[in-house]
């Protein structure tokens, strides 16, 4: 049990699908969520893939997520829609929202689709990337599922580290895919440091007296810091208004901490924008210009000690190729949890290669 | 000349309008630019209002900006447009772009309008705020007019501190208006510190060896730092692709430093998005929720030593009221420049109250 297990994406997909089917999700839904969660693991969003499965199952078993939801469009115009997720798994809601955005943008050039009554949907990059295949730019913003930040100058936890993802296609280069929280370090990184018994660098967290907090085991005594101080706070606030408040979803004190509460509907809000490249000019010319920009950045002279300059999404792209070929590593602690889960759900265990 | 001059917004408006008319801009254009520049001074965007007038006039005189432009829509769909600014003053181009966005969003729920062949347009907040009066959310992104940032890990100046503005209406509270550069400190702040002979805090700039740079007089030996390190670099890059590359405008090495070069067309790219509130639900209910969020943030318990928690746009709103009532302060050095300009253009000087 102490060895790292390597699994194929196919095996992981089958395991996740079986887990959700054992929780009474329709086969089609289980299949869709499994596909998106495996994609998260493939691109290296390790805190957002199968890592979340035990929590998802716990929440479903506690009645905190609808297993037979009716996801519906509540309101729409030619280029907008408001989707009601009916408390479904967020992956299902955001996949549907992105599909609607792509469909509408294909006809109108751009579309903005928001959702309420959704749930945690995994990495933001997944949904921002969906429009890429249709020669569109994608943008995704979400209200996070736990408040780990106060407003700047405050100590009450009123904001999540609301993330943004933007995906832009290139020609010969892989697409540029930004996926970032508005905090210096995502809360998952804090938990990771605690697990490994490491100290955090100054600048990640602060305690309620305003002193740097570097012991991740004391995370409860403070909060994560926004990027650029006041600026990151402002971004988290505005992203929350766009993805939450505008959609009639939770924001501020309404946000449910889904780590601590398995039962209450989270009323999570998210949004997807799709923007059609050819509404602005020839598609290939644009993609060629993106290639040029990527190569300019990479080709910059470097600071002493820097071995390479990267563009957003480059590492995920590389990791995806590696993991498709060589498998996905599962941390021993997670593998043990998944084995327990397979016992509990009476499904076949996740086999290594 | 060593005293600070206080001017009314009306006097400032008349002076700016006269200056542009003396430069052969059509009266209607001079009037529009003056209105937007005064608005910049009213909201306290002091580096983006009349402060820029001498530079604008210098550029016009050098032939770097078209004085009789034909701003035209190059390409459009129901919900998008690409505007060719014909190298006009950026204020004219972006005012037009925002108008088109508002018109299209009124019919389709959302609209995304990009521009090429534009120029510096003053503070981002101006154009993000235009949709507010029509019960819409506004978003504005621009490629800055000088590259002061390298890609993260690099030392070549390939990125501007590309700003974003987002404006969201409230009910009883003033609207929330975020307007920020993607760097820790805007370059104007560095110049301001140099003028006043001050030292900069660590974290604003770095030299080419990766050491903190705190003497603003040595700004040429380094570069400004993005918010959140790699994250701010990624935001500046993505904003540049959306506002520049997608519109066929300058990005990366193509960006002209408009402080150093008065003649070359800058081919500045910007974008405006307008999003109609009632496409997502009842307008007043949304605005009331924004009020609630604002009051929650403000009402948070505070860190020791913090006297108030603010929301973005609050200080600009307050300053606007103060300056409308009490006038706009003009720094003595700027007043002297404006007096010289009035001699040069043979217009009446800017009179204090």
C-alpha cells in the first residue's frame, strides 16, 4: 500500500464511472463525469481529478448532490443563457453550459452562459478548453466552494479564491490555457504542504494579527493571501459577482464550505464564455500570430538561474502526453482511500499497470 | 507657478477642448475627448487625464495620430464587432466601441467589441463604466502603450502591464468599478516616485540580475513585476492576446513605446464587453444583492491597524463628488506645462478658481 500506483487513463475512467453508477447516477452522467475527471488527472490538476472522488461519493451518499437531476435553461437570449443545475454534479452542469455557449457563439459570434445550483466541477481549464475544438476562445470563472480569503484588510472569510481560466488556440503550438486561483497559493497547496510536513513560504498565508503564517498545520488560524494584495481581492470579488451573484448563485457569506458540510446544497455559480475567432478575422492568421507570441515569450533572454520561460498550459499539455503514454500516478494515501471506496461501493478496485 | 492650481471641471473641459480644436480635430471629437479626459481627472485617475494632454498634442503635431479619422466597423455579427480606429485618438475609438457593444447587448444580451488601430484611451474604468447607465455590466481590456514587463523568468520587455476594468452596478451603493494593471505597481507610480525623489518598496521592480530595484531613477535598469509572479504574467499575456492579437492589433514585440516614439502608429488594441443584467434575472434583485455583498465586505472584522475595508471604485466615486464640488487640483509642474501649451496653441490658459 505504500507504493505509488500507476494507472492507465482507461482503467481510471472505468473505475470512476463504476463508482458513480454504484451511487445511482445515470450511466450517461457517470460516463461524462468520469471523462472530465480523468482529463483533470491527465493534465496534472491532481487536486481536481480522482483525488476528489471520495469526497464526491460522501456528498452524494449524504444527499448533498442530486443523482437524477434535471439540468434546464431558465432564461436565454440569442447570446446568453442562465442554466439551473438542479444541484447536479458540477461537471454535468458546466459541460452543458459550455455546450450551450459554443452553440450560441457559433451563430452569434459570442455567448455568455451562467449557471446556478451547480457544484464543484473540477479544474476551470476543462470548460475554458471546450470551445477550442470549434475554433473559439473559451473563458470560465467560478465561485470557489469554500471561503479561504477575507476582503483586503479584513479577517472574516467572505471570499473564495475564485478562479479564472482562459483558453486560446494556436496553430503549431499547443493552445495557451491559463487556469489560476486569485490567491498566491491555491488552498490545495496549503493542504499538500501540511500532508508532507513542509513549511510554507511567506506570502502564502497570514494570521488574524497580520503576521506571516508559514506552518500549514496552523492554517485554521489564518487565511490565504490574494495575488497583488488589494488587486487579487478585487478580482476575487468581481469574479464572484459575475459567476455567483449575477446567476442567483451563492456569493460572500452564502458560500457553503463543501469540505465541512456534505449535506447543504452549495448553489455554486459558474460561467462560460465562448468567442468565435472568425468573427474577428481569418482563423489561421490569428493562430499563426498566437504561435509568434508564444515563441517570442519563450525566446526572451532569461534571468540568471532560469532554465526556461513557459507559457500557460505548456506544462499541462506535456503532462497530458506523458500520462496518456505512461499512465497516471496515484499517491499511496489516495490509492488506499480508493481501495476503501471500492469495498464500500462493491466495485472492482482500481488496478495499477 | 509653485502653487497648486484648483480648476473647475468646466474650465478643464473648455481648455482641453480648445487644445484639440487648435490641433485641427473636429469640434465634436474635441468635445468628446475633453469629456472623457475630465472624467479621468474627476475620478482621480490623475495619470490618465489632463496630465496626458501635452503628450497627446506632441503626438498629434508629430503626425502620430489621425486628426480627421474615419472610425469604421470592419466586421460584425449580431453580438460582436471589430472596429478599425483609423489611428484616431483612443478615446474616440473606445467610446464608439462601447456604444456599439451597448447597442448590440441591448438586443442580444451580451456583446464583445474589439478594436485595432486605436491609441491610448485614458483609464480603463471609463469604458467599462459606460454600460452601467443601461443596466449592464461592462468589461474593458487593453494592450498598454509601452512594454515594461518581460515574460516571467525573462528579461526582454515583451509585455505591457495590460489592464482590465470591470464595472458592476449596485442599487443604493455606488457601482463597483475595478480598474487595475496586471503589475504590482503601474508604471506611472514608478515615474511618480522618481519625480518626488522617493524610494520604491521591494516587489515593485526587479533588475536584470533578479535583484530588487528600489531606486525609481534606475527604472531603466529593470522592469516592473506582475501581480502574483507567474500569474500576473499569464494574465498580461492572455489580456494581450484578447485585446491585441485577436483584433489584429499590436502585441508583444510589435508594441510601440508611445513615450519614446511620437510618430509611429501604435495600432493599439482594446476590447469592450457589455452584458445585460435582465438577461439573467430581475435587475433590482441583482443590484440589491450587490449592495449586500458590498456591505458584507465593508462590515468584515479588520486586521489590527486597518481603519476601513474598501470595495473597488469606492475611492474614485468619493473623489468624483469632491472634485465636482471643490475642483480638480493641478500639480504645479503640470500647470506650468499646460501654460506653455496654451502659448504654443494660442488658446486661453487654464484658469484656477
